[in-house]
C-alpha cells in the first residue's frame, strides 16, 4: 500500500467495526486512555473468565484509523489469555490490517494502550483493595499557583457553572477532586484530571464513575508550573512515566485545598 492510502482491511474495519459497545458486570474491567495531543479517547471493556478474555468491546471518539485498529485488536484479543493479550503490539495490529499510513501509526497506540489499561484494571481488581501509598499531584506547591490564584487557578469551586465550555484541569486531591471533575462534565466536555499515581486512588465506585465519565485522565502526571500573562494560560506537565515535560493550554486549574 502507498504510505497515504488505507488498505482494504482498514476500510472494512472502519466501515464495519467489530465489537463496538460496552460491557457490564462484576468481572468486567475497563481501560480508558486519551491522547492529549489530538484529544481523541478510547475505551475498552473486557470480560475475563478463567484468565481468558471471554468478551471484549470498545467505544471511541477517534479517527477512522483508531476505529479500525480498535476493531482489529478486539478480534486479536478475544479468546486469548491475559498474558497473551498483553503481548499484542501496535505493530501486530498494523500488520493484521495490512499496514497503516505512517502518519496514522500513533492512532494504533490508542487501542493498544486502552487494552493494556483494561488488563491493568482487571489485575488490580484481583488484588485486595489497598490504598496506594504515595503523594498526590499538587501536594507541593506548583510554580505560578499563588501568582495566578483566582486568575485561572482556583482553590475552591463553589460555582462550577463559571467553567462552562472551558478547558479545566483538576489536580488530584482525593475523592472531592474526583467528584468535582465528574460534576464539571455537566458544564464542559474539556475536563482533565491530573494525577501523579498510576491508578485512581478512590473506592471502586468512584473509580468506575470517573472512568466512565467524559473526564480525560492523565496518569503519572505532575503539574510543575502554571504560566500566562494576565491570567493562567498553560501548564507544564511532567510525564513521570516517560520522564518528559510538555505544555498543555487550558483556561483553569483547580487545586482544591
Ligand atoms: Fe487521534 Fe487518530 S488522530 S487517534
């Protein structure tokens, strides 16, 4: 295939995606990942029995390549053991689809990562509920936090309608911040929850609620600095997993006290 063309298989999986939908039940684990660059979202649902993926579904707000790769990955993973499914790479998916244009390879990350996240979630559900130890993002002071207080940085959010249609980042401060992030989605669909942890630290009910909401979760992400002119305009985020820093434009950062 030429680098800019889609294979017949990609078009087929895009036009007739397999295993679209959601799953419910006790032995269902959910994986949800977002791409902060293109803003697309992917959710995977897996039902595991005897260590095998008995059923799998996906839901995405993604491009055609994201749909095709997610559809293919569900076919590859169905019936596999957890460990076998973990070994599926984005290259495997691209190969099964007879290739993807190089510019679209990053889209296949979304599906592969969402499946991995669902498996991680499944494994965590197997462990007894323990409160992760570790500091939460925002426990130490963020550069610019005081400077932009009430000018884009908020320590409380009494009237959340003020955030209507705004890009809001909620820093992980435990249950109340998770509840706030979910509540904010009634006023804006651009809510990001930034946590320095690898998993949401909350009871399983709240954990499920935020994962099923429209909140985009940035795991292992710490806000280092808030920048702007008169008001806060962007944040510098440290991706603890990749050990990289990047900028994210936003209208408001909520750091509950
Ligand atoms: Fe975002 Fe394809 S452009 S997933």
